[in-house]
C-alpha cells in the first residue's frame, strides 16, 4: 500500500513514518510549508511552520530512507486556519486552530491530493488509535492523546488514515527515535499556536482586529465595573487580568461569564454562575449508534471528561451533563466518547454553540431572562491554555 507520511519536522511524525516503512508500506514523506513567510512563524524547534522544521523533516526522511517532498500550502492554510481563527474570535467564538488544520488541511486538502496522486492513505504522528473495527480511540498515553482534535474527521477520512503511534507513550517514541538515529529525538514539543510567532495571542488579535474599547459589566446588577480594549482578549471562566475598578460586595473574585460582540460587552459574575448542565452544538460528525446515548464528553482540548446523555437530531447535538461544567466556550469542540476496555472510542464531535444552565436563579448574560443562560464566549490568552494548545505535535 502506498502511503504519504506527513512529516512536520518533529519526533512523532518521524517515528510514525519509520514505523510505516517497517510495516511494509511504500512510504513517501511530505512536509507542508504552511507559512507565507517562514521567518514570521515560530523558530527554535517550536512547531510545524519553520524552515528549520522543513530541514529536520528532510534529514529524518534521509535517515529512514524514503523519498521526500515539500508541498507549499501556505495560501490554503492562511485562508482555512488563520483567517478562520481571526473571524471566529471577531464573532465571539473560540476557534481551535489545530482541529481546523486537521480538518481542512491534513485530512482534506492533503488527503485529496494524495489520493489524486495514487496514494492509498496518509500517515501522521498523532497520538491516537484506529482499531481493527476502524473506530477512532484514545492513545494509550492519555497525557498526549490527540483524539479530541481528530474527532472532526469523517468516516471516509478515517478509512484513509494511519496513526502508528497510538499504542506508545511519548517517552517510548523518543527512545525509539534515538535508537533509529533520528536527530529530532530530543526536539521539544510544540505547545503554542504555530502561526503566532511570539506566542502573544492577545497582541496578534489586536493587530488583526484593532482595539475596540468596551464595557465590563456585572451580570446581576448591570453596573459597569471596568473597561476593556477588545472583547476578543477574554474567555469564559477567566478570573485574572480583568482590571475591575469596583470590588464585589462580598469580596469574592468575579469571572467572565459571557462575551457579547454585538454590544462589545464582557459580562462578569461569581464562579457559581459559570456552571452549565446542557451544551448545544452544531455540525455534528457522528460515528456512534442511534441517540440518545449515555457517554462521556470532553469540552475542550485536554479538558476534563464529563458524563452526559447525548442526542443528535436535525443537524444539532445536545449534551445533558450529569454534573455541571464550567468555562464552556462557543466555537470549541464537544467530543463524545464511549468507555471501552480497549481504549475509549470516539462516537463523534460537534462545534459548541452554547452552554446552558437550568438554574432559574442565574441571570442570563446581557439579558433579563434567567432561564437557559448562555455562558459561552471567546477564549483568551490570559488564564486558560490557548485554544488548541499542545495539539500540533505529531502532525
């Protein structure tokens, strides 16, 4: 079987390509040049978009003994990932750029081109497993598991995917790379958004969207508590960096409850107001049986898992949580898992539109209605991991 190995220049994709060759596949390596100007993207072994990464990938291919090419996909990456990232923040949602890159670039554009060139599948270094039944499962290394950012893949795409690393820990992958003589064995993982050179997401968005001062208001009284310079710099659940000028009467900290782009307002309140027990989502990709189904759901990359009952109908997914969750952000993915002794199975995913609370005492952000408060908004760089953080490694 002819396979195309996507080689980012990191240790995961190098070992994945080597294992594919050992398994008897006819392997060709390809590095995706994703930066319009590589000098403006990360350097120093930081990700998948630099000249250094391209050279590391080429050296790895030479050691493995496979043909190697570089594909320039910078324009499509900018349109489908970078522009989408900015537009989503402007619309008050939290994009996950690594998820979008997997969906639009690695398993759409790259796979389509690979099939057109006569390849049968694409190999990547993602830490996830495909069982003999073709179902996507978590990696054995739960700390490195990337099934969350792969759950957006369709059945057709999964049928043409190969993930050789899902049965290994990251430590085992590094040890194997050293044994194979791969220079990337000790190369650091990428943990940041690859197209933000300095890691300053707030500054990047400000340059793209401009400063837009607005009010920070109290969810219960409606009083203006402070000012912001751009609502995109805040996230649901954020506590630090709010610069509120009016302390809470009870002295407790306030948290961001919602972002309203239409009025350019950030709404804050006590921690208990963050709790939601229902999550709604759109554009579901569902591999499981008929719903409703009892399962576990993950609401953000590397986030906690919550038991829920999930229903998919009419192009929408609804998850009723058994225990309340906090910090649910529109634009992130909700991924449903079925616990399984052989590794949790991905049932499907969808894009979160809102987190809702059935607590009638919780006021809706920006609304006089208390029922069904939506507490979803854009992610920030201040208090929580950047959207997609840590998901780039292994591509």
